[in-house]
């Protein structure tokens, strides 16, 4: 079997680095179907179990036969025997709680942290999902683009997988920045990947309505933002406001007239989470425009860097007709209509 974590079953118990050495640590990692993540359960006459790793042929045990809360779980030779014997108990969440015979404590993913390589230890409680597991068929290999932090339902999602454009998007205007985030990237890591991609476009010329690679034929303001979102695997094909004009992508941005000014559509339809201007923070989108009889008209979008700075693709001659860093109130862009947060 592989031993999957109930709270996030793409994560399974794994011997660190696939080691065959006694004392090697046990942690959680994305299921890959290998022997280092496969365990053999053997039921003993007293109803307890040994749990042996298929690759190393060593046993799941508590380090130094410790009875302390938080003691490390490792693989070893199964001595003393009680440190490598376990009881299987139905957890309050319907999974398995795995209780060490020697210590009376339960197998736990440390702090319930949904991150690759999080340590496995023992804990005195078993009512938390951090101590709940599921035995799945050996060879389990899920397809998963993201674990841990994710945008709430209803907003575009991030993924370690690069965005794939729909089949109609062929030929020119189909460039997609590859996703560079890890499967367990935090919100802050996604923001930094987003902003790092923007900096890679510095000096790229303004060209409307284009969304090409850095240094290529050019990008306009929303074309830049689109490529930077792609660096986090964020697919906008079905985002708010796409129904009548097709998905937001470089192909439609160029060929569909109503997608020329996606900055206006994103703000109009609340594609991302609207936040007060006073709450603006690094990684937010800043929408500029003017008011016509009290109605907002958006004509520009920029990425907020923090400390009063933005990075954007601008066609204002005083700013150089290119991707550049400016103050958030610069020349033509004096009126901020609103702010949206792509990473909630």
C-alpha cells in the first residue's frame, strides 16, 4: 500500500530520498508510485502491525523508541520491537489513525503543514486531520497541479503546470510564459514568481494588443499582466467576463476586438478579488482611468510592487513606450479607479 494523508491525499508517506539506510527520515511527498512510498502491512497475532518499506525492507518506527510527544518517525531494523509495532484505529474523520504500541502516540504530519518533505512524527492526539491517513493501492500516482495554498473557488487558480491554450489558438499570438511555481508554492511565492516574470519584461516595447515573450514584438498593459499570471500557471480561459468574448489569452487578445482592452473587462467583471485602494499591497493589480458622469472608465492596468512603485507596459511617451518601473502616480496615470488581488 501507499499511505496517503487524508487532508491532502496527493501527499503520501515517503522515505526521504528513497534511502535504504536505517535511520532515514520519513516525510510526505507527492505520490509517484515508487517502492520508497510503498509499505507492506503485516498483522501479528496480537492484532498489531508492522509496516515495512518495500524498497529498503526496513520498518516504520519511532526514533530511539522515544515516548516523547513530537519524536521523529524513521525507518529502522525494528528494534526494540514495540517501537516498530502499530495499531490501526479508525480516526474521527473516517481515515486511519496509526498508533505506536510502545509510546501510545499517533503518527502525524508535523503541524498539519501541506508542504513537500514535511516531517512525520508522533503525537499524543489523534482527533486532528494531521493524524488521519488512508491506505491506497500501491503505485498510486495522482495528477495534481497544486497543493496547499490556492485561490478561493470562483477566482482563477494557480498550478505548477503551464497553461495550455485551446485548440483554436494556432499560429502567431500563442506564446505562453511557462509556470515556474512548485506544487506546494505559498501565496507569497506565487506573488514573487508573478513579479519576477514582470521584471524579465523590462524594456520590452509597448505594442497593442500584443502579448509576446520578453524582448519580442511587444506587450500592452494587460498583455504583460497575462504573461506574468501565466508564470504561476493561472489559466484565465473561464475567468469572469469571458463568456461573450472567449477566454482571456494572447490569441483572443489580438484577434477579438472586445479583448483589446482587457484591463477594462477585468475591472468591470471583477475577474480578480476587488480590494480597497487603501489596502493595496505587493502583487495587486492597479487599474487607472477617469470618471465619466460618475462612472469609472478604465484604460490601464499595472502591477503594484510595494513602496509606491508599479511595473507596467505603457504607451505614454513620457514613460518611454515600454515596460518600466514607475511611481504609482505617474504622468498620465493620476487616477486610480480600483485595485484587484489576483493572489487572494
